[in-house]
């Protein structure tokens, strides 16, 4: 949760700096954001490649576990579509694109800012931070009322990292393995789906 608050703090500081024109103009031309995005994608790929535990878990899990991230994706898109009529004149594609972040705010918000607009990127950032914070704060209730997979589904892509300790605590070790797999799957899906939705 501390990490999410730090990210939110940097985001707000960036908004304030941009609004008050405190930064040099070359920072706003978009090229720097593209390079940061490429570096982030490289680091995500590198960390997944180095994580031999994750690859071992993937080989050992039963095929049914693949359904978990697929249902998380379906539920996320269904939720985004259900809330869309209440979002004013926002196109459905934008609501689905924000949902396609699956809690992975650092990557999805940069991609959406670059591909669509900084405003929608900010919406994606806040939406995905709220998803993570909700999972961290409501995991006991989610596990009690929606079953052991509740916190895994709510965490989305963050279920493999920041939300993993809370998932293991309230759902158990077995669901921690499922959370890692689901989070990995969704993390890989984010850049593919965001690109597909906005291309």
C-alpha cells in the first residue's frame, strides 16, 4: 500500500508541476514517456524471465487454473461495460481500455496517455490504483463473501506482487500460487489488450 501511495504522490506532483509550468518544455514532448514505457516493458519482461519459480509454477499447474485470469478479464470487461453508461460521453472503448489495465497502473496509464490522451491515462492510473487499494483493504471481506479466489480476482495483475501477501494471508498458500499465475498472465495481457483496444 505504501508503494501505491508513493506512485499516487508522484502522479500528483507531476500534475502540479505541469499545471504550474515548473518543468522544462522538452519533458512534455512525449518522447521521454515513450522511452520510459520501453524501459518499463523491458524490466517487466526481464523480471518475469528471471523468476524461475513462476515458470516452474506454470508447468505444474493444472489447465483449469488458466480459467482464473480469463474469468478475471471477462469480469473486468463486464464491470467496465456495466459502469460505462454512467460515465457521460466517454466511449465504451475508453472504458474497456481503462479496465484492461487490470490494476497494472504504471504500464497501462503510460500506454493510454501516449495512445489516447493524458486525461484518460490519468483516469487509468487512478482507476487501477483504486483497484489495488481496494484489494489490499478489503481482502478479508472478499475472501469471506466471494470465496478464496475473490482477492485474486480483485487484485488483477497486482495479485502476483503487491497484493500477494494479503492474498496468501486470507486465502491461503494454495491460492497464492494461483495468484502468481493469474497476475503473470494479466501482466502479459495488459500491453497486448490496451494496444488492441486503442489501435
